[in-house]
């Protein structure tokens, strides 16, 4: 959803070309992570555990949030880094009574 939202936002507020380049940069970041799983920064401040972030090279204000589970790369979010990042994942964390 973040990818589609980002492309739509940039198409409306910048240009189709900017949106295309941003989309390509996201794909390139995913490819870099696939080749080197420990590339991004560990985020101990975010839940679920083991989240990493990687800045998009051409759009350094945007972060790719991901984690590796066994042999699976899970892309969690693609968001602007100036957001309240912990709140992005708060709704995805289980409630305390669900964890027991």
C-alpha cells in the first residue's frame, strides 16, 4: 500500500516522471537488501522486533522498513523519515492480552 500511495502522491504533487523514478529507487533498494540482508540500520525503537531501515539513495528522506525471517524478506513500509515512526507500527503490534 505504501508503494502505491507514494506513487499516487508524487504523481499528483510532483510529476509522473518523479513518481516513476521514486518507484525505481524503491525497487533498487529492495534489490540491495535482497543481496545483503544486514545492509540497513537495526531499529530497536520499533516493533515488531528485527526491523531494519534503509534510506533510498536518490530520495534520502524516505526509508524502506524491512525484516528478514528465516529466508524471507518482509517489506513492512516505505515512509518519509520525518514521520512519527513508532506510531507507524503501533497498530501492527499485538495488544498485551494477545501476546500471552
